[in-house]
C-alpha cells in the first residue's frame, strides 16, 4: 500500500507539473537552465586548461563537475524536505519537474512559425525557425521551413517533454533533473565539429543513452494518435538512416502517423547534408505544424493520465 501511495503521489506530481508548464510556460527571466549554461561555460574553460589530459578526458571531467553535484544536492535536499513535511516535498517536486519540462515553450516557438506562414510571411517565419534549429535558414523555402519546424517539434517533444517525464517516473525529480542537464550539455557540447568532437563526446554519448528509452515511448505515443501501422513501418524502415539514434525514431514515427514527408537535403554551416526523407504520403504542409504540436501535447498529457489511471486501478483492486 505504501508503494502504491508513492506511485499515486508521483502520478499527481507529474500531472501538476505538466499543467504548470502549460499555464505558465518557462520562466521569462532567471530560468535555472540559463544559470546552468553559464556554470557549464565556466567549467569548460577551466577543464580545457587542465594539463596532461586529452580533450576527451577534459570533457568527461567537465561533464561530471557540471552535472553530478547538482543532481546529488537535489537528491539530498528532497530527502531532507520529506523528513520535514510531505507537502513541502510534494511542492518542491512539482517545481523541479515543471522546470525540467519545456513543452509550452516548444509549442509556442512552432506556433510563432505557423502564424506567419499561414499569412504568407515567409521572411518572418525564417526568423523564427532560425531560433529553434541549427541549420542555415537564410535561403530556406517555405517547404524547408515547414519540414524543419516539424522535425524540431517531433524531436524536441521527446527531449524536452517525454524524456523528463520518463526519468521522473523512473528516478524521481533527480532523474528528471539529470535528464534535462544532460540534454542541455549535449546542446552545448555535442556538436560534431573540430572544437567539440572530442570534448563533447561524453555529453553526446550519455544523452543518447538516457534518451534511448524515452524516444521509444515517445514514438509509441505519437504512433497511437494517427496511422499506427504506418508510423511503425516508417520507424522500423527509416530510423536507421538518421544520424541520431533517438531523433530518427521519433521523427519517422511522427511523420508516419501524420501521413506526411519531412526531411531531405539541407544546409548546416554552409555545407549541404543529404538527409533522407522521413515519413510517407504527401510533402508536409503548414497545417502539419499544428498537427505535430498536437501529437506532443496530447501525447504527454495522455501518458500522464494513463499512468494516473493505472495507479488508481491498482489501488482499487487492492481494497
């Protein structure tokens, strides 16, 4: 009974955190992740100057110094709060998990691209898409803008929403925090360029590892909302052609369930990359941005409510 009560609290914390993100979005000022980014930058400078170490070893040390103390402090802080007050512990959990979820921000960025496109303002759409992708956007066509936006929504739906949820359910708030910090460092250090190919090796590998399970859960959450059979076919036949072991899974499944084609050749740092198309059916149109947003929004809330319902059922059976 005690275990099921803990599961019920976890489910309620997750639902509350998702609604808090939906209502408030990310803090406009003083977001903790901004502070973490500044902290990571300082650590990078210090670790790169360490003598007698390779760039890969410096990166491993930097990752450990940046991430582990924060997660350990979070763990012991929550244990201390639990010994003082259950409700204070619950409230702190809700706040921490809320800060690790970026669903509202992700969907808002996509909406900022969608609105200019439906008005025919491609230049404004280019500006907004440049804020969420690392590829060259200056000469993007409308089709490329649409595809880039949908790819970002589907992939970051996993990174910023589903993955923190999954790791919260597995390891509590410290797990969600760990995932978010790992994902942030991958975004900072995980580039495959000369500067970060070795230094960011640890960050990229751990991000891939922690993202493996959530990506598959995310892909299933996308698949059940549309053409499920098509989603799984695209996942199993196309994901292997993507560079990212996790991004490919969620993007192909999302495109398949929506019956659209995304991807294709695009420019990164002025170099044309021959990316394979993903999905099936017709080329994605502007309406597909809204549909992709809905996959993320409905999927995360559906998963949280399903978890909450399963705990209620388990408790009722034991009565």
